[in-house]
């Protein structure tokens, strides 16, 4: 007799159900990606501020050739990424 009486389902119950684990995993990955992008943007901003501060100083960038400075910085960053990739392969 109890099974014959069906109460209508309250509105909004579907929205209260827990999300599947895959959706939470995707949200976690998306959050990590956005946090990584934000960290990169903040790091680049800090580098610009430091470069502006150092460019006002008499040393070490006085009389430096800007293309050579960028070449040295890119070479250093490239070697750093290559070192990281070689360590992850071990």
C-alpha cells in the first residue's frame, strides 16, 4: 500500500545531487590550470618591475646591449626547461 502512494518529487532535488567524480576532477584540473596562468602573469609582472628598477640603477644593465640581454635570458630559460625535462625522465 505504501508503494502505491507516490509523493511528487520536490523541485530542485536534482540540483542538490552530488556531482560525479569526473566533473570534480575536471574542475580541479581547470582550477590548477587557471592558478598556473595567474602565477605566470604575476611572475612576469614582477620581472617587469624588477627590470624597471634595475634599469634605473647604474649597475648591472648600464650600457648593456638589449638584444644580447634577451638572448642570454632566453638561453638560460631554455636550459632550465631542458634540465627539468631530463629530470622527469629519470
